[in-house]
C-alpha cells in the first residue's frame, strides 16, 4: 500500500525514478493506483480549499 | 568566472536602486497605499524574474562556452537523477508560493471596500463620465475639454491633450472613498494609474472599488475599454483636495444644486437660455452633431436647417428627453436637469439659422419628465 501512495505522490509532483516505475508497471492491479490517485487528488483539493479559507479570513 | 557572474548581478541591482521612481518606462508608484503595494509587488516579482533569468541563462552560456566541441568536450550520457529533478520541481513551487502570499494580502486589501466615508457613483456613458456623490445631492457629468481644433490639427496641442475635462471628479485626501461603478450603454473602464484603479463599468452591474488618496493633486486617466467612436475622448481627471478644502467644495456644490432646482420654477429669458444652452450643447451634443449643428450624416443628423426639428417642438423635446431607440441618440432625461434641457433645446431652435424664436421653459420640461 505504501509503495502505491508513494508512486501516486511522485506522479503528483511529476518525478519518478525508473526502478519504481518498472515495479509499478509490473503490478496487475491498475484499479488500486487509480483509486489512490482519485483519493489523493481529492485530499489535495481539500487542502487548497482549506488554505484559501484561511487566507480569506 | 563565478565571481564575474556575481559582479554582473550586483551591478544590475545597483543600477535599479538609483531609479526606483518612475521615469516613464515603469508603472507609477501612485498616491495611495494600495498603489504603492502594487508597485512593490511588481518590482519584487520583476527582480525574482531577473535573478532567475541571470542564473539560468548564465549557466547555459557558461556551459556552452566552457564545454565547447572544439575543446574536445564529450556529452554526459546519464539518464535520470531523481534528487536534481525533485529540486528543480520544488524550487519553482516555493518561488510561486512565496510570490502568492504577499500578492494575496494585497488583493484582499484591494477588494475590501467596507467602512468608506464617502460613496461616489461612477457611470460610464458614450462618451463621458457621470459622478454622483451619494447622499449629498451633488451630481455632474465630466466631459473632455480638449478643443476639437487641436484634434483636427488646426491648433497646436495643449499640455494635457485628450487628458483634460470641464469638471474633474473632486475627492478628499486621507478619507476612504468607495466607488460604485456602472454604465448606461456599453462597457467602459474607469482607469487612473496613480490611484491604481482600473475597473470595468458594465450596464446592469455595479462594481465596487475604493481609494484613500495620500497626496493632494490632479491625477489623470482614460477610458480603458474600447467603447465606440469617441473612446479616446472620454478622459478621467481626479482632483484630490485636502479634507477641509473638499468639504468647502462639496457645500458649495450642494448650494448650487439647490439654487438650480429652484430655477426650474421661474420664467427664464430667451438670452439666458441660449447662453446656457450653448455651453451645454458644446460639452454634450457637439461631439456627434458637431459644433455648428451640421451633424455627420447618416449616423448623426444635422440640426441646422433640420425641417422636422424646426417645425415640431414636441418632437424635438421628445428626442432630447427620451432618446431615439435603436440609434446613437441617448435619453438625456436623467443626465441633464430641466434647466439644462430647456436651455439646450431653446439654443438649438435658435442657432445656425434655425430662427424659430421658440423659448422652452424649464418648468415645461420638468412637467414632461414627470409624465
């Protein structure tokens, strides 16, 4: 699970090393990556909403 | 080589320090706290860009020169370097967030029009500005006063060519003034660089903005949204006065407005009306119907020797008060007061050979408007 989260975070930043990428692509469960990606994107959006609310006070 | 790069940077900074004030190339520092903040942000971000530019292009040109082919340089052939990639992703993020923090603080301040001590309604019209001091019963239109002869090249251009008006917007210093901005016809934009205000005025909407001017003076600007043929001929002039002087000015204008309101009921002489009407005509009507009433057909019909106008005073009054729908002629019922309306109609009915002898009284016009 932790490797999946790490890969999604790396994708968010846009930087990943080749060894991890090969490992990710050898997995046969893409659904886990997609679901984690959606959840982390939502968390990122919530973080931005929180920061904007903080700034608007 | 490295020390030479630094030397270049230091020199660039030193050159900038001596010309922090505007010299015509840069944006103005302005005369409000907000305009100073905006100028500060602009310069901070500019210098961040300069530093980035010098570092990036410095590294590039240095590498091009130092590792050139003729010296037998061999290209490195490694593929990835995760820590460098993370670094060059993280640094721009930090720079952007670092710029966003002060920019957000300034924006929040700019949008906070609360606790204003004076409200001024600004209305854009083709092609003039109307200012209304809300709750003070003072309102007037501000027209460009540059003579047409200067525009057509028959006279030398004055110092404030196209940036001068008959009546400037008068504002107090050290007092927060809220602007409520709208338009009667198309979208205009009220722009005064020294006040750091550039706000669209949109028909059917009311936009807010505010200023608190620190220094008395005359500040000039223009309409900044293409709004028709005379877009370039509707300048903005703001006259900022010390608070006491402003209060005196406002009281004077209030008294004059009251006197004008009383003038509606009395009987006016033809000469008075013609004299008043001529000045109204030259500031309001002449931009379309031309100084001698010759018009500019087909969009702007001639008024001189216009048979319909000469024969039908009711038709004439209706067009001036209610405008012509679907044409460029606006309704002047709320822009001009009954005295001005009566005066300008009387004037046009008796000028340039339209010798009708008709006199329209302000009281008649007031009755027509009330209907």
